[in-house]
C-alpha cells in the first residue's frame, strides 16, 4: 500500500515546524528543498502552504534587496493566537451587550402593548380584513379581462389603433393620385405592389 499523502492542515503544521525548530530565515526555494527532506511535504505544494500561513499571520515575510525572506518564531504564533482570543472575547462582550439591549427593547414594547379586550378585538378584526382582502385579490385576478385598469388599457389601445389606421388611410388616398400621374402605372398594379386587396375601403 502506498503511503498516505499529507493533508493540507498537516502540511501547514509541518512547514511551521521548520521555522520554529530552526528559528531561521528562509527563501521560498530553500523551503521547497527542506519541505520534502525534513517533513515529507511535496516540493510543488510548499509555495501554496507557505502563502496560506502568511495569509493567516502565522508566518511573516519581507523583501530584503531582491529576495523575499520568510520567518516565524514560536512567540509570534502565541501572540497571533492570543490576539485572536482577545478579539473573540471583545466580540462576545459586544454581542452580549447587543443581546441585552434587544431584550430590554422587547420588554419596553411589551409594556406599551397591554393586552385588553379592545386591542384583542382590533387584532382579530385586522386579521379578518387581511383575509378578506386576499379573497378579493383572488377574485379580481380570476376576472382577468374585466379588471377596470385592463379595460381602460384596452380602450386606449383600440383608440390609438383606429387613429393610426385612419392616418395611413388618408396617406394612401393622398399619395395614390400622385403615383398614378408620375408612374403611368395602373391602379391595379399599384394596389398589387402595396399588397392592398379589393376589399380595401377608406375609414371615416
């Protein structure tokens, strides 16, 4: 059976061990050689693992001259962890304070809304009216075309359509003599070209 490869977390721990055990500064190419040799980390994955440690603040890096160096000391890791603990504590205190404020606000609202017969009756009436409104909305949707708003939109569309038809009829009547005079074509040819059948008649 082939040996199991290291998980991502195991690679992070082992690469961090190199820094903490040696307490030295390294370049990426040096870590790519030491990773497989000392900790069994595949050379090709060292760069990605190192970057994840830098992103989490567990390894520090800086450019010195033309080279990038990386380092990490046990005391630094402790400081990072302690900083996270402190942040978590501050967040807990903040959230606890917000929770108390919300609870107090709820209690204040409850005190201003004392249950009385009139309030109970008003709430019941409100619920009833909401249900009735929902029913009426359903009925209005069912009638569809009988909706007053839709009827008005339809009337408006019919009016605009009629106005457009009359306008184009007038245009045709005005231009037909002009075409007959200048083109020397017959009225039948013009109607055929414009796709106007024998049933055409003026709209008044």
